[in-house]
């Protein structure tokens, strides 16, 4: 074989040998980060608009013990008319939780104290309509209109990360800076938990065990803490992530213009 061909063949073989470790590394991707289960930041400004033209403004979430305030308009009502704000109850269907009177400008505002944690659906109707529909459970499973509201239990949390990156968690996941998740002493690995802090919410899985500080319920990964603005030990809202008792697609606000 000519010398030039030998040199070319040697160079090609050397390049192949050098490429093999790189190929091996590429074939072994890093473990996928856990699914966040959906992210949402900041309470929506736009009201839910219903098919009859009614509107409903409500917070994205609220802590148990705090006052929930909603406002909006109810189609077919006039100043002085009574309005009922209702939530979906798994036993009785629509249950009235607050009432209000329509003001001169055609709007209402109603408030009540959140007394237990839940994920529910809200609507507002005229008081006369509420009388006849409160126990009308949507047994058929047909879609209903409403606005989702989550009421969170108060939970003391801490956060962790530095010093643990690259190590496996108790649930078998390798912890990284971008990992979204929480540590909890008893919830099964993979359980999704909704966390809420100052109008910001994130849904993350249980990926580790802890925290072991007395009185603390969850240890957030650094990425989770950053997502909802937690920088130190704090009391935030937490609730196990489950679907509302009744499916409740909401009507989107109309586009501007």
C-alpha cells in the first residue's frame, strides 16, 4: 500500500478511536427531570367570561383562614338585585358560599373566609336562579362553566440544593440545579403537590424524604423555591394536587380589540 494511503488510513483509525468515548457519553443521557405537572405564575388579571356574558374575577388561590374576594357581573341582573356566589360541592352540587348585591354600575363584590383546603370551581348567579339550581348536581358529567379556585393549607417549608447536586434522592432521582420537586416525610414518591406563595403557584412531585426540622412540612428544591419566591424558611400554601370534584372548563376572556 502506498505510504500516503497508510498515513490516511492511520489518521482515520485514530479519529475513530478518539470518537468512541464521546459516542458512549452521548448514548448515556442524563436522567430526565421530573415533570412539573404544570406551571402557572401570578394571578390572572383577565376575568372569566361565560357564554351568557357574565364575568367573574377571582384569585388563583388563597390560604385557609384568609378572606377570598370575588367580583364581576351577572347577566340579566340590575342594580339592587341579589347575587349568589357558589362552589361545586361533591355531595350537593352547587352550594352558595357568599351573597352580594349588584351596585349602580352593574357589578357585584362578595367575600367569605376560606375554612378548609380544597380545589373547587366557582360561579355567580342571580339569587333566584341559585334557589332552583343549588342541588342540581351535574350527574351526567356534562361540561360546566366555572372558574377554578384552590384553597391551600398553611405549611412551613425550607429549601435545599447546594451540596446535594449530583446525588440521588430517596426516590432515586439525581438532584440537579433545575430539578423541580419537594421532600416530604410520608407522601409517596411521585405524588404531585400544589404550592402557593404570594400569588405564584407551582405543581411539583415528591422526589425526596424530609425535612427533619420539627414543624416543617416540605423541603423545596432550589428551583422550586425560586419559582414561587421562597428564599428562607417560610409559611406558604400547600395542597395535594387532585382534580376538582367536577370538571370545569372555563371560557376564555375575549381578545382585546
